[in-house]
C-alpha cells in the first residue's frame, strides 16, 4: 500500500542535497520552454544545469535522539525493574538530508526541518568537493523548514528564486538531488498539480505535486523550472518503501521565502491569523451562491474581533484571491495566511452577491503552546503541541510517539472542539475547562478529518 514519506534517509553515513538560492532575484514569468543547445548542438537542459548544479549542495547530519521505552512504567514503580529497559535512552543517528542557501554572501541555508531535527553536527558539501560546517539558527516544524548558517565559506554560487504563484499544471520541472546517497542526480517531469492539501504530511500544506522522479534522500533538493529558477523544495513522496511512483511533493518557493524572511528577522515564525471558520468549496456550494467557478475558500463564520471582521469579511463570502493571486482551496488560504506572519498586510478578493470586492487585511497573531508548556494544562497532554484554530477549537500540531498524549489517542491534525459538551474555542478555554474538572473524568470532543470522536481523560 502506498504511503506518504518524507525524503530524508537514515544511514550509517550519508549525504543529502540542497540548493543555493538568491532571494533578491525573483523570476516573475511562468515556466516555459526555452531554446537550449548542448555543446554538440542538440537540444538539451545541460546549459541551464551547468549554472544550477554548482549551487546544489549535499548535507550530512549527525546527532542523538531520545528513544522512548516500549512500556511507559510510572516513575514510582521503576524500582521493581533493575534494568534500564523501561527508561528513556539516547541513540546516535546519522542521516541523509538537504538544504538551500538563500544568501551566498551570508551563508544562510534553508533545509527541511525533519532533516536537521535533533542534529548535533551538520556538514555541507558543495559540488566541487568543498565541505563546510553549519549551525541551525531557526526552524518551523509546521512547514517542515529550518534555517542554517555556514560557519566559514567562500565563493558560493546561487540560483534565482522563482515565483511559485505563477506556476501552471503542465509546466516542466526538473528535480536535482542525491537519491539513496548515489550522488547528484537530475530528473525531469512536469507540474502535476498545485495547492495540494489534506495530505497530513505537515500542519500547513500547499504542495506542488510533480512526476519528476524524487526518492528518499531528495529532502531539501531543488525543483527548478526550465530557466533554472528554484520553484520548490522537495520534501515528500507518495510511494511504497520510499520509492518513486511519480507522485512527489515540494514546498512552493514563495512559502519558503515568507518563512525564511521571518526566521532571519525574528528567529521564529510569527504565525498569521485571519479569524474565520471555513471549508472547501464544492460545486453545490458554489452553485448555491451563484458562483461560476470551483476554486476559492468558503467562509462559514467570522470570529468576533478578528482581523477578518475588522476588514469587513462576512460569512457566506468566497475568498478567491490573495494579493491578486488565485486561491484554489481553503487549505491553501490557511497555509499562506499562516506563513505570511502576524502583522502582514494583505489584500483579499472575495466574491459576494455576484460581485468581487477587494478588502485590506492586517493579519492577527496565532497563539501557540509548545510541547514543554502543555503540561501546565494537563500532564496527560504531555508530548503534544497545540495551536489555536481560529477560535474554532485547539489544533494538535504535533504529537511525539510513545508520549502521554500519543497513548491517550491524540494524533497530529486532531482538533479539540469541546470538554464535556462545553465548547472549546481556544487554548485558554481548554485550560480553564480541564482545570475546572481536575481529578474528575472528562471527555474531549475531537474532530479528526470528517469524523468526530470522544477521548476520556482524568
């Protein structure tokens, strides 16, 4: 059975791939065929690749991770077991990964979060054989992106950053990476789909889908157009055992840029919030509102006091553009709003009563609670990280395996809607209700995909 897999590969020793990019030069034209001839005079991608390949780098990662015990024995009973088989332990790992240098002068590198998660040592190898050490200076688990900095370097080569909002299905795409540690490899294909969401790979999803062959070891590798502009960072595939079946996913270059800009400026991503409860648009819903297209995000509810309410967005609106660019789905809108960041000023185009209206919006801030702080709410939630879901519950953004939250039955992507039939709008509500019921049995109402279930806790 096919499954979604991220593209880093754990090995005894391995190298990954990455791309040096130049964020100051943004291509605004859509990808199209170009006339290129090899030295022998035949049509070829070689002239373009000669400029791109020097910017592709390999990354090797070394670190330690905590390995949880198979059985979670309470501390007070562990004296009964003389061995350490029920305790946590540290295990060394070496892994295959990738990265992207966004500034050739400062030596900044973007990579997948999952490539450097837990890394103690990070080494970057250029195509000419030079090797540099790097350190992590910022990360965003929800988009699977992290920012590194080379410690010492010289004479780096960068490629231009393309505008992923201008891509079209059918555009040619070239993937460059280091699959299975074989070495730098180039494959080609097309853009198969845009705005892919709901894959449960990351919390914020707006993927480019491509049939260019990418495999385990391609994490962080380059997806470029025929001009050699970077249009995406390869991050996951759909396929058995990490093998390619022609369905790969890349983080769009524009999302990479907005996340990286915040990591450089703040050291973290200040998640943006619109303040609506919405849903995906379908043909029946569009027909009910006399809307002739099948793209856009339907607004079910506008949260009181939110950025959306202040901007004049109303329930029943269909959001069809963000800063003049088409919005294909609610998932795409959510990912773009979140990564643009709190305080960002945007223009949303909505369809209302047969007309298109442009509304100026200043995005609000999303409240988040990291794993280390969740214990303040309940020790049973230990191992999970939480985020407000636009006042429509509390989103479980991550869950560590073999943690208390995982054993409870919580999973990444779950939304806590209520406690004992009382509505939970945000993290503050959840904390108050659980504290009120402390010591007593409580039932968490959970939304998981299209289903609703209850999980009991004490």
